[in-house]
């Protein structure tokens, strides 16, 4: 059986072929980092994180703007890593949830709640918390 690829896909494969070892290494590195960082973040999250009322932080001091920029830069890196982990090894959905939680933008809490309402994500987060003897997260309304 011969596999015949469309010409555009074959060309893309040839273009990316020199990058395959690097992409594989990045994927493995992201898998290791997410395996360590995500549980650490999840067990420190308050159980009512998705049910408590949140008020946005107002940034007024120049130092706050620097922290805001660093926080959102980290969120972008985590979001890209999470998207890549959907096809590479790693915990893609949980990484994207952490990225949203770290970031600041309008509608953030609604998006967080939409992600955590996914049965597989909610179950995985509470499984991590249960293993560390933490109270399970409250399911958002």
C-alpha cells in the first residue's frame, strides 16, 4: 500500500524535515516541564477559584505594568506550548488553562470557567488535587 500525499503537504514535510529533531526535543522538554509545573500550580489554586467573584486588578504604578507585561508574556508562551501539546506529548488542555489563568484580558474568567467545565479537564485537575490531599475544586455554575 502506497501512501500518496497532496503536493502541498509533501512540500511542507520537506520544508520542516530539518526541524523535526528540534521540534521533537521541544515537545519532550514541554512535556517534562508541564508534568512538573502543572501539578504544582493546580494544588496551590484555591478550591473556590472558579466559583468566587473576582475583581480585575487595576495597574497604576509603572512596576505593575512591568509585572503585567511579564505575566502576559508567560501566558502567551504557555498558550503556544499548550497548543503544541495538543499534537505533541504533554498536557495541552491543562497547560492552556494555566495560560489563561496567568494572563489578564477582558472575559478571562468566563473562558476559564468554560475550559474547567470540560469533564476531562475538571476530572484531571481534581485527580491531581486528590493525590496531594487537597480539597477538590468547586464546579463552576
